[in-house]
């Protein structure tokens, strides 16, 4: 079992910055990929950025150059640093982890990010 506890988020003006954190607990050694996903009203959940156990990162085209995923292995925590935020980035952001021993991912509770124009 893996538990994901998210923090960060909130309201920011366009052009501003925010950082999201996701602390993993439990069988974190089983995590093969962990990352950030978002879901805007009326839209499907989409991947924002992921990082593998080997450290390989992947960012969605829509956030490349603005968002950066990173992790602190000692703290089992993953971060999403967001710069140059746009109103289109407004969504609920979820931390998700795929483990080697389960088909379905684990999810955090989600955190609201609202970017005002």
C-alpha cells in the first residue's frame, strides 16, 4: 500500500508561481513512476509530468519550459514547480503513483490550483 499526501496549491495571478508537494508513505520502494495529473472542469484527467524510479522525467507539451517535476528521495517527496502560470492551468492537481505490484495507480486527494487573469 502507498499513501500520497499532497500540499501546496491555491490561488495565484497569471504569470505567478506555485509549488506542489506530494509525500509518499508506505511501500514506496514499489513505486515505479510517480507524477502529477490535473483535471479541469468538464475535462478528462490529463498527465502533467512524471518521474520514474530511475529519475527519468516527462512533461506534457503544454507545460514544458514552465513546470518542473523533481523529487527528494530521502523524503519520498515529489514536487511540481510551476512558473508562468496561465488561466488554462486552472484545475485540480492530483499526485499519482504506479507501483510494480498493482495494476491501478494510487492517487492523492487532489489540490485546487486557480490562476486568475
